């Protein structure tokens, strides 16, 4: 049996020009990839900061409620009849500092609201439009007092949680 002839494999050296082009190509490729990673990281970092800011802003969007207890009771004008109005109020804000300002100014707010409610008359209060108008006036009164203390209105809504006329 004849042995197969072994062929000798000869490696041909890569010419130096081709080697330089290959090295330059690899370097350019690495720089491009590195630049892309760098740009991605810097683009993501502000987005991550924005996401945290949006999350903090979302927390601020949580409605916070503060009931003004006890309920307000005032006399209403109705000709010769004696009428009473009892109103339960809850305030809503997205800023806890505004509610803190309300707590600190509670006597001032209660006085202003009692004055407002007692200045109304019975015929206005039995009408739903009159009730809505009173609610808007009460909100404006509270916002004005909070504005003086906090520098911004802070309170976004005022709800009548009970409303009894007798």
C-alpha cells in the first residue's frame, strides 16, 4: 500500500499594507462601538434622572385630604324664621406643605369660613347652583389664606362632606 503524499501547506505572510488596513479597520470599529456605548449611556443617564423626577412628581400627584373638624354650624337668614346650616368640609391638595399651612392657620380659616357661611341666605342655599357657588367662594377663601402663608394657593379642591339646612 502506498502512503499518501503529504502536501506541505505554506502560509503566505500578509503583506504589510493589508495588515495596516486591517488594524486601522479594527481600531475604527472599536471607536465606533465605544462611541455608541458612550452616547447610549449619556442618553440613558438623563432619562433615568427624568424617570426619577417623574416618579417624584407622580408622588406629588397623589391627592391628600384634610377634613376640617368639627363641622361648621351657622345661622342662616330667612326672613322671620330661624335656620341653621351645618357643613362638613374636606380640603384636597397634592402638596403636604399646603395642608400643613392649613393646619397652622386653622383658627383663621375657620373664622373666615364661618363669616362666609353666616352671610348667606336660606333661599340661595336650597338651590344646587347656590351650593356650588358657596363651595367656590369657600375654596377661594381658603386659597387666599394659604397664599398669604405659603406663597401659593396650594389647596386645589374643597368638598362639602355634609350639608344640612334646617
